[in-house]
């Protein structure tokens, strides 16, 4: 029996904007733009850059970061996309290179419908946050391919928008890419489906699975 699974990024994919980048610019403004530019240019690893930014934030900002996360809207069609997947018994796993407190705040009502939710955890017991390493890769703070390997599937479908999704997209059988991720995949000659909202993805998969 076919056993597909969907792996979706969160920031800039499920959310309309890259909420994690906005959070870093809000709470680590002195370094964010410089380090983000280096990470996009791939002259600084995600692991090093994101760790430096997160660990520069005072842990007293925890509640402010939750409040900052609340108003961020999700992209059109995501609840309906979950309806579509559930009707076909296809699980959805969210893998975010951002922080768990933001992902769980935005997806509070939808989290029970996911097979899994993986994001970066923080230790706020000290003066500044410390990253808790869980799926740290050689260059990634969240090694999404390692998370994918936890699951059993016959077909992997990746949905993403940026550099944090690159390795996941390269490893997936079918990729839906937009924005920066599409440009990175073009450079590598990796095939993908362009998309604007989750209705586009649903409509493609209806044909793909028929």
C-alpha cells in the first residue's frame, strides 16, 4: 500500500511571513540583519548563525516573544489542506528551523492534527537563552533530513520556502518550493512544483495521487 507523508516547513511556509526572521530582528536587532545575510549567502552556517542570534536574547523576553508570535496569520488553505490529508490518511509533520514557542503559539489549534511537530527548543533558566541541541546537523541547527528519517513512508513530500528547507527538499521525492528555496533548487537542478497557497498544493496532489 502507498504510504506518503508530508513534511512542511513553518516560517514563511505555513505562515504568510517568515515569522522567525521577524522575531530575530525584533529581539536581536544588533546582529540579525548582518548574520541573516551571511546565512542566506551560505557564508555562515545556519547552525552557527541562528545559535548566535538566539543566545544573544535575554531569557526575560520569553513572554514578550509569545505575545509577538500571536498575531501572525497562516497562509491560505492550510486547515483545508489538513482536511484533505486526513481524508486520505496521509500524515503531516511540521519541521521548523525556528523556535518551538513561536510554532506552538501560532499552531495552537492545529497542533493536534499533526503527526509530529519539531522545532528548536530553548533553555531559559539562565540570563540568556541557550539552544537545546536535539537534531543538530553539521551545518543546521535543525537537521530536517534527520527528522524525516524518524518516520516510515513510501513517498516523501516536502513543502518549503527558504534556505532552512534546502536539505529537506533535496532528500524528498516531491517538492513544493517558493521564494528563496525555489532559487536554491534551480541552482542545483532539483525539480519542484511552484506554489502560492495550500490550495495549490492540494489541487496538485489530487491529480498526483489519482
